[in-house]
């Protein structure tokens, strides 16, 4: 048996290269399939849609007119916010501290979890989330007839009236760890994994990995000039101003980084033009 | 010992009850009871457990030949994964496999055509009935009234072509595809060597959105980024390809061909470039006379200098290539446009565009192409091999009438708008159940479904004339699969397209009755409609396309203001061919002025409950001028009025 | 029993009969739609993943804030011994009790899993310190305990029923409960400060990632809002009841006093609200790189803010000037303005708050309650009115009135 250190070293993060995204939708299909998303006859009720990954279409027609326009797709999942410590308050995601029933928590690997059977369905976490990443089962999840055959046993089917969300497919990590354990490796840090969306991306635009490991691709990408976090405005400030702001207020500080060299797209990820 | 009297007994009993209740409450049992009530009242399906394993599957029903790894739990497939990328059709393979409306036994019509009433029959009976009908037609000398429409050029399409041709019919068609259309226009389809080019000038080709071979193009896209290949997209809607392009040239709708004329004009007159294609002299003369740069600038909305600059850049690149074939999945067939764009390649002597042919796919039939056949041809027997021409052709309504009168056999795993007119529906396997030389079936075949290749082979064996024409088994079929061969010589086919070139000016001019232009665009995964039967595709549709049952078209903000539309207001669109039902307006400047962009792939009539009655099918009102060379309708841009 | 109900209808005037039919009709429809929502879920509402809360939370916010008049009045009466408020206290306690009762009802409907509501007590999110981590945990506990206090405060009103009070034991209990009521009032005030703050404001103010709501002082402002609006509400309810019953149920001087208190608290609220808007513009919106006024748009535009301030100023104007307050007409206008100012603020917290887009490429959203949401909301209000009517008719809700009637009888 190999047990080196049982303390968690991982901090999972994601970097999504929007310049490489063609909007093919493979990530969305993979996510829905992996996480047993309910199947409805008419899923055009977008505001009540149950899906962890939303392939958002972003255009710059707020800032430009034809023909100086651009179109991109932005796969949006739970941004696994980290928050930041302010005074005595420890850092936590916007959604975790508000849950009245401790149905959601942030693990020491940085993934915001959700216990579907604990959730009372008050939707306070959804209200707190700035990324609309949490979805509520407004209707009972359905899987018509033989569609049930394609359900995975790794993700439990949620009840009506509960919040569900993207967990960076952490069940895949558990699967990988279980395999390692079967081989006698008990170290929780031993294996890496790839969430469904990242492994489905045909252009390799979604990079997943350990942000704590400075050698990992994702931590290098997260530090690159091309990285920008969705609506996390504090990133745009000077380091001093950042420090000052973050000592007064928590910011979402997501662990999902979007990469782009396109100025228009960086602009569109902020509410103010040319920020 | 003291005797326990009645009072004591009651006390003890009461105490026991109270204590018991307290203990019960404190034990948490009532809460567990609550939990149980929750579970019982909302009983949720629990997927059956099983042993996890991965098996490999290869698709031979798509043109890419996708290779996937299937995650199995017991004997259930729960996920398909791939390192190489998967084509849009195979992406939905798992949802097709377990689709609740999947057809899994041969079906014979039991009501009026189009009603969708079918009853299961045995394979023997179905094949016997179909082959005897076919034998009768052959014997009566009416073999040429047998027709087939293939979905694509995959192996089963090739077998179908062989089967019908050997029966004595020349009526084998393919749903208009990039290959079929360019083949007919140019004498071979264009094989682009995108890896070697440094400048791509695309005339509305949605290069990274499914155009050509979607999987291959995604790989090329990464190469372009790596090698700093310059991409210029000329289009009237800025889609994702416009977004990734280094330069987006916004043009008026339907003017791709005119832009190509203008650039050719400039390269020929100012740069003294020539093309080796037949009839070049006549063609260039017409272009020079008819489309001087000033006029081109006016028609396309691109400034004269800009056209010159584009042409200069194009000509100056080391190995430039111009790409025709608008659309991601849906293609429309103007040979004048395809020839003009290909001409640019020949002018600059591009080494990245060569004409090739497939040895097993001829694309030459009785009529030039499918739309022309539907419009003018007649048939008494029709094979629909995975195809859905009623939905996809602008002549869908006409085809319905002809299918009603004919004996129709559809090979289709799901009901669709065309199969609903079939006398027999034969269920093919999904690629996860099919065996290929490279892979065993990943999943056991559903009920009685059979491999499409086997269906065609066993049918052929029962028809006297084709008995020995086809391979005996599907395994043999792979050996006779088509190979790529050199294409014919490029010709401008001047006499045939002359009128069309001249007609552009009139088509694009002012039109008081139909002032705006309708162009299609394609949403991710939906494509030109095949994806709509799959619930996870429905889950991925952007709210700017379909939201709360409302179907949206895009319109330029200023155009919207001019015609009195605001965000979300309802719109009715009608063309000379008819009118569409109610849609709603989404104002967005990614669309050129005086243009309405409508999503393609919606408005199915019989494509399972998931695909039905969602949105509108614009092809019902789109222009239906059949191109003389491609035989396909040039429907891409249509003059309409809006109210 | 049937005869009894028949008599009620026969005794009532035509208008009252129609009112009763409407109210009872609403309650019946409430029952029908309640079953639909509880058994088939929240899909039937117009709430969605973006507009996560709707009519019922507006109801909660409004009810709790206006019900806050109960603790304020109780506090002044029992702790400060402002005896002029005594004629109002029974009515106030009853309204407070109902406001909280129906807050629970609304909250229960809003839960996706009402059967799991006890999870809030079983698995509270306390965090490490004394204070709960989640504002909703605070709401769960404070609201429940305060509700118990209101029940205790309400018991004397029931016990003082003219039939029951004849029993010596009952009379003694009622008497001593009255004497000890200050402990309840003190406890109630203490608890109210917490849940008024949390449900009314803190719950929104802590949402640090939602710039439209984030404001650390929101917690405290909500307490002031509840005290200000609640006292006006506690004046208006018995006033309206008196108008309908055509009797002087509460002496005018009691109304005057409570509206005076309300008016004074409104000064505090006005200052606080101005500070709130100022910090929103100058501090909190810029902290998230948002423009405060850009966040007002769509259907719930800046007009809501303007309306709210107009109502606050109207309340300030009429309630704080003796010459106006002492005219019944202006007192009513002032108190109503106060009530509507608070209701508008709650509406704007929710409607405007949720309508603000989270992504720069999205636009403002809107919310329109479905028939289910309307009827459950209105059904609850109808229930409240019916209960109030029952108490007004058969219980000593208005001691002043009883006193007068007894007085009148002795004259005859």
C-alpha cells in the first residue's frame, strides 16, 4: 500500500479557451449524458431548464454595429467560486454560506458540492449565485421509456424540488480514485481526472486540472494574460486596489478561467464597455 | 412484595408510554419516517447497477467514420467518449440507440399515407413484398421508375446506389451535400488541402460549424490557429466562423457570388490573371462587362477599395484558397457561385483546391439533382435511405404528393417527415449496434433492427436483376467501398450558367413587394434539422433561437426600428412562394441590414414528439429556382416581406 | 351549526355578504391550488432559475415587515408603559400572529421539498460562531420562537372572551399573563430585531456576488423599515375595521399616538434609505464595476425608487406635523403612504433585484405570477381577513369597544 500524505493537495480548476471554441456543443451533450439530465418533450422553457452546462451565445452587438460584429460561444458551468477572506469571515463561495440546511459545501479540493437529498428547495443558493449556475428541478425529472437505459449509476437522479449543479464531475474523480484504491494506492492526491465536458471538447478548448500544482497546464493558463474571469470585476484592478477592495468585500473569485485574446470578448465579459 | 394495584399499573403504563414516545422522538425515528415519506412520495428512478467496462465502436453510417469509446454499465451503454472528435450525427448516437420512439421492427402502413399508422410485420414479409414489387416493375420494363434518395455517401449509400442502378434505374440521388453539389457544378468535388494553405477566403462557408467534415475541420481549425493562417469570412450573418475569422467582411444577403465576380473581375483585368478552365474567355468577358467593381460594390455593400484590397491580399498569399458552399449542414446549390469561387482558386493557381471523385458515387442521374427530380421527375417506387427530402427540400410539399402515389420504402430508425409517407419502414441499427471490420457491436441490437447494409444486401438478393450485383455480406461490402479518384477538368459551363450570372443583378435589385431578404442560419447541434429529435440537443438550444415555445428570427436593430419591430415582437414572413406562421423578433446587429436570419432545422411535422411542432421550417417559403448544373434549388436567400 | 352560519349571513348587510362570499371563495381556490402546488411542484409558478423567488417571498417580506408593528407596539406598551396604546394591543398581537402564521404558510409553499422543512432545524447552518452562517437559519429559528411568543401574547385575548373569563381560573391566568407580558414583549423585541433584519434585509444584503442587493447595512435598515411601516399598519387595520363596523373601536388618541411614533421612526428610515441609495451609487455598485442607475431598467425601472421616496416623504409630511396628523383624513393618508412605502420597497427588492441581468449580454427579465401564485397569495390574505373578522366579532379584540358597550348597557 502506498500512502504518502492524506492531506488534500488538489484544487481543481478549469481554463476554457474561447478562441478555440467552435460552439459545436459536444460539451453540452457530454455533460447532459454524464450527469443524467432529465429529458423533457419540450425543453424550450430555458428559464426553467435543468442543465449544468449552458452553451451561451455571446455577440458584441452591445458595442458594435454590422459588419464590425463578432460571435462567440461561451460554455458556462458552475464557476466553483472561491470567494476571499474578509476580516474574520473566511473565504467561501456566495452560495455555500447561505444554505439553511448545509446541503451545499465547498470541499477541500475546491469543488462546490451539492447533496441533492439534503436540499429543501428554498433556492436561496440560486439567488446568491451570480452565474445562474444552479438549477432547480421545477418539475419531476423524467426519463421517458428506454431513455432510462442510458442513465449512469454514478450520479443519482434528483427529486423534484431540489437544486442540482455542476460538480466538475467529481464522481469521475471518485471513480478514478476507486480504481487506484483497488490497485493499492490510497493517496487521495494520487490520481487526476477529466470532467465530461473537458474530455468531450474536440478542439481541446477546455483544460482541467490542479490549480495548486504550478506545473499543471491549467495553472499556467490561469496566470496567462489571456485569462479573464467572467464578470469578476476585481480582476481588472491594480494589485493594490484589488487588495483594498478584497479587504472590504468578498468577490466570487471563480476557479473557471476563460482565455481569449479577443478584446471584444473580454469587453463583453464585463458590464461596462472598455473596462 | 407490594401488590401492584390498578393505579400503579396505570402509572407504570403511562410512564412507559411517555418514556417510549420520548425515546422514539429522541432516537430520530420520526425524522427517518419523514425521510421515508419524502422518498416514498416522490419515488425516483434508480438506474440499474452493473459492471463498468469500455467497448469501442466505429461508425460506418456517417461520412467521417467516427471512432468512439462506449462506457457500459452492465449491458447498458451510458456514455460515448472520443479523443478524436465526433460528428454531429454520432454525437447523438446514444440518444438514438435508446430513443423511446425508435422503430425496432419492420413496419407496414396500416392507414392513410402521412397518418403515421403502422403495424409491425416480419422481415420476411416486408422484404418479400418489396422485392416482388421491384421485380414486377423491372419485368414490366419500368425499372427507371424506381428511385432512391440517399442521406449521404457512406457505405450503405454506396450499396443503395449500386442496388438501384443494377436494377436498371438511373434515378439515384443524394440529399444535397457539399460534395454532391460541387461535383455537379465543377465536375468533381473540391478536395481542400487546408493544412497547406495560408489564406482562406470563405464565401459564407461555415467552416468551423459543421461545414464539410465537421471533425476534420475542427482539427484544421487548430492548425490554422497554430500556423497563423489568415481567414476571411464574407457573409451576411456573423456566425461563429465570422467570429473566429481574422476579418469578417459583411456583405448584403445573397451577394457571395457577386463578390466573387467582382474579385475575379479585378484579378483578371488589373492583375492579368487567367484560369485554365474551359470557356474562361466567354465567362470572363461576361463578368467584365456585367459586373464592374462599382456595381459589385453597390450590390454587395463592400466598398470598391475593400474588394481590391481583399483580392490583392488573396493573390499575394503563398497558397490561398477560396471556399464556396454556404452553410454548415444545409447547402444550397448555385453553380454560378460555386464556379465563380472556384475560378478564384484557378486564377491564383491555388494548390489547396483540387477536384476529385468517389469511384462508387457518381452524382449523375436522370435529372441533374434531387430538387429537379422532385419537381419534374416521376417515380412509382422510392427508397429513402435514411434521408428526409420532404423536410429538407424546398419542394417538400410537391414530394409529399408524389410519395402518396408511389410505393415507398424508408430505411429509418426514427419516423421523419418523409418516412411517414412510406409503405414500409425498415429499421436500421444505430452505429453502436453495428459491426464493422474494426469493431464488434458495442450493444446488442434493439429487437429486430438490422444493419442498413444488410437490409440492402438481402433486398438485392431477392430481386432477380440484382442477385449477383452486390457483395454477399456486409463484410464484403467494405472491400468494394468507394475510393477517391481524380476529378474531371474544370469547366465554366458558360452556356448553362450564363443566364444565372446575368440574373443576379435583377435578383438583388430593389423589390418593392418583397423589400427584405430572408437568409438561414444554423444553431449548434440542430444543424439543418437532424438533431431535433434528441432531447439533449433541445436542452442546448440558445434562448435567442427557441424560448418558451417561441421561435425567434434575428433582425438588424436599425432594420427592426425602420420596419416597426422591437425585441420580442411577433413577425410574419411571406415570400412569393407562401407565408410562414408566427415567429418572434430578436434584434441583433450580427445580421446585415434589411435582412432577416431564420434558424434552420425547425418545424418538423413527423420527427418524433421531441422534434415535432417546434418553430418553423423556412424552406417552405424559400425560393425554389433549380440550378441547371446541380439540379438543387438555390434557396439560401429569399426576398420576403415582413409584417 | 348550519343555522348559525345561516344566521351570520342573514344578519350581515348586502356588502358584507358579497365580501364574505369573495373571501370564502378565495380560500376555497387557495385550497385547490395548494394541492396542485404541493403535489406536482413549483413548475406551475412563473418563478425560474433566474427569477428564483416570486409572489410568496414578496408576501413574506411584506407580512413580516408590517407584522413588525406588533413587537414595536408591544415594546412601547409593556416596556415603556405607554398605556394609551393598550386599546390597540390585542388587535396588534392578532395581526402580528397572522402575519407570521402566513409567512410560514408562504415559506412552506416556496420550498421545493416542504416535507423536508424540518431540515432547517435538524441541520442548521450555524458556522463556527454564535451567529448562524445562513440568514435563513436565523429566520428559521427566530421566526419560530417569535411565533410561539405571539401565540402566548394572543392567549389572553382568547381567555378574555366573555364566556371564558367567567371561570375564575381562566380569569386568574389571563390576569397574570397580562402582568408578565412585558417579558414576552422584551423577548419578542429581541428576536424581532434578528429576523426582521435577516428576512427583511440581511438575507439580501449578504449576497456579495449580486451587486444589486449587496449592502452590509441592509440588515439594520430592514429593522427600521419594519418598525416604521409596521406601526402605520397596526393603526390602519383597526381603523378600517372600525369604519366597517361603524363603531369607535379604538380611541382617536391611540391612533394619533401610534402614527406619531410611526412618523418619528419614518424620519429614521428616510435617513437610512437615503444613506442606502447613496452608498449604492457611490460605493457598492462601483465596487462591482456597475453603475447604480444602469441596474434599474426593464419593467422595474427607476420609477419604483421614485415612487418609494414619494411615499416615504408623504408619510413624513403628514405624520410628523401635528396639524395634519390630528386631522383624520391626513393621518390616514400619511399612514397609508407609510404602509405602501414599505410594500413598494419590498416589491422593488424582489422584482427589481431579480430582473437585473447577471451577464452583460443578457437583458432585464420580468416576472408575472401565474394563477396558482395569485390565488395562493390572495387566498392567504383572505384567510387573514376572515380570522380578523371572527376575532373582531366574537373576541375582545377591542377592549375600548367592550368597555363602551358595557357602559352603554348600564345606562339603559
